[in-house]
């Protein structure tokens, strides 16, 4: 019988080991296959609230640099850009990636180390897969209590903690009493087992949540210990940094001593809950006692703990970038210069498949013209996004990027605000006012405006737009403006270049080449599009007749001439 039991136990152990090994291989295959491909779910709904909340907490608790504002973030659809680049496996990595996108900063020394690691990860499949596996074991915990644990100075220590070790000791004494007085010992044991369960269960909701978060933090410490044992030469600098941080964390061994009590509650992919063990923990308050002692140790060593968090975050960030860079159609490391000029070659938008690439040198402000869907809005967004990518991810989606370090600010995707009582035009004016107010800051500004002041009538729109453009031309900012108002290209001739996008319209179709061309647009194709889209012939003919009558009348040309003369006079006066 004993032999049979032994054989069954051996078979069980072999089965568990085989299952774990098979699971590990499956994960490694998945990790390897995902390299160089888009994230499967980046177009799906993703709760951004947690990363936003974490970023706000970090900004409040740390000396965070000037940030990309909310309007610019939304104008450029940065949530989607973030999700497209997000290959992170841990919460620290994910929140760090978001933080890097939002901050306006660039540290060349830090990037030199990170770039070396990224390049190694892209070339060394074995190293990349092994690190990705360890990061995946830690996983993510999108729980706002996590933020409190990181930034709360007392690490959420348990209130009224004294009663828990007292109850645990009482149970131990009761068990020992059974060897001296059977009845009293049994009674005491049963009594305190029941009492301990009741006390534990009464606080279970609060404690369980805290245990999960604490276990997650401990898993990150264990991860650093595993990283310190990776002997790959391409990982030597990062391994030395890991060893340095761990050596300063003198009480780490004590943390390991207590961590077994919480180990089953983390995000470890290869752990199973042992029901018997969990009941023992409840009877003797093992996890509560362990939690309190760990919290005390972490509180005393916060500075080293933060270093561990940043180490995990930066490593996960580097792995994520290696995946992203492999998945895109070319990139370049940016070159930051002191001159207020941009040199961009073969630049493209990060969210467009099979994009048309364009090149441009920007040494003055620019007005972009062209019809709807011709590419002007997409192009200025591509420039804005690449300016952010260059400063946040040390890469630009082009073959050449030379630019001054700058803050990006936009006024594009304007929406009316029902709650604030703002009409479309009021919201547009507020957005543009905020942009103009930012031009006098300490950091050079790259400003992007799409369809400037389109929420009002033609005469006032052109007049106000020309005035705004003239004002920006007197600052050190660089502004890229997309507009349908060709009149602006005639009125603003100082400090601005003109570029346009063009389409070809046949009897049955509209063809766009999305290629950037120098000079203002010389065509108007809105009425032709009505014909292509099968509007009634009478509608198209009437539209053409009205247009011709307006052009032939004196009001149109005279209006344009008068405005142009007015602004010439204003230029001379200023």
C-alpha cells in the first residue's frame, strides 16, 4: 500500500513538472511569435483610467517635467498611439510607457543605456524571450490600491494589528495544552480556530485586496533577483545595475522569509492555490503577520524599493520598444539640434498601414491647403506625433529627423461642450487661445492647427485667422496650419511657406496620391465631388452657376484684394 502511494506521489510530481514545462514552452512560443507583429487588441476597448490615475499620482509625488496637455493628447488620438506601442507585461512597465509619452523631457545619458539594451533585445532572441517570460510571470494588476501602496508613506499598515498575533499565539498555546490537559486543549483549540476565522473573515475584504497588491510588489522584487542571475553578455550592464540595487537592500532576505505567506496571491502564472495551506494561514494569522512585517521592512527601505520599481519599469519599457520597432516600417534615432529648423525625410503616421511617406524641411511657419481627405490633416498630425515619439521613445518614423527639442501643442479635434455650455466656436476659440498663451514659455513650441476657426462665417474666419497667423509669425514658435481658406495664402506672405496636397477627379472616382507639393493649392474640387458622388445633375449645375456668378461679380475679388491690402499695411506699421 505504501509503495502504491509513493508511486502515485511520484507520478503526480512528474505530471506537475511536465505540465509546468509544457505551459512554459507554450508561453515562450507565443512570446516569440508575437515579436514583430502588432498588438492583437490595440484597437479594442482598453481602460485608460488606471494609467492616467497612476500618472497623475506620480506627477503629484515626483518632480515631473512639463507635460503634453489633454487637448493635444486627444487631438492626436494618443490613447490609440499608446496602445499601438504597448507591448509591456507589467504594471510598472505600462505606467512608465504612458508617463514617457506625457512628459516633455529628454535625457541623453539614460537613453544611451536604454538604446544599447533595446538593440541587444532586438538581436538576441534568447535574451529577449527569457526576459519577456519573467516579466509575464509578474503580470499586471490594474488596481488603484496599487497606487496607494507605491505612494502612501505608511504602506497601508494594518490598524489594530496587535490582536492578530495575540490570537495566533493563543491558538498555538491551546494546541500545546492538548499534551497536558486534553479537554482544555481541545476546547481552546476549537474555540480559537473559530474565533480566528471570524476575525480573519471580518477583515478579509480589506486584507485580501492589500495582500494581492503586496504580493505583486514582492513579485517585482523576486523578478529583480532572477534578473541578477542572467549571465548573457548583452545583459551585463543592466545585470550589474540590478545587483547594485539589490545589494543596498540589506533586509531583502527578511522580506523573502515572510513572502511565502503571500506568494500564492500574486500574478505568478505557475502557482496553484493550496486550500489546506490557506486554512492554516487563516488559523494562525500567518499572512497578516507576514504582511505587517513586510510593510515595516518596505517602509524602512522605500528609496531602494522605488529603485527596484523603476528598474522593472525601464526593462519592460525597453522590451516593449524592441517589439514595437520590429513591427513598424522603418524608424530612425532622432538628432536634436539648437537651430529652429526641422528636417524630416520619409516621415509617416504611426497608425496608418502602408503609408505614403513625405519629406519636408521646416524653417518657417507653414500653411497647408488642399481638399478634404487629400492628406493635409494627416500630414501635420504625423509631424506632431513624430515630434512626441522622438522625445518620448527616442525614435521617429522616418529616415531622417533633425529638430530642436520642443513641446507639441495642437488645436484640431474641436468639440462643443454641452456641460460647459460652449458652442463649437467658443470651444475652438478657447483651444486656440490656450495655444497662443503657450508660445511665451521656456520650452520652444511646435504648434499644429487643423481648419483654423472654421466654426464661424467666411469673412470673420479669414480675418481672425490671418490675424492669428500674423501674431504667431512674430514669435519663435513654429506653426503648421491646415486650412481650406486659400485666401490666407494670398494674405499672409511674410514668415510662412505654402504646401498643398492634390487629388485627381475623374467622372467616376477621386484619386489621391497623398504626396506633399510646394506652393498653395490652385484647385477647388468640392463641386466636382458632388458629381462623383452621384448628386442630381440639377444640384451640381446650380452649384457651378452660383460659383461662377460669385467669381465674376466684383464682391469676391474685391474682398480678397481689400483684405490683402489691409494686412500689407498692418505689416508695414508693425
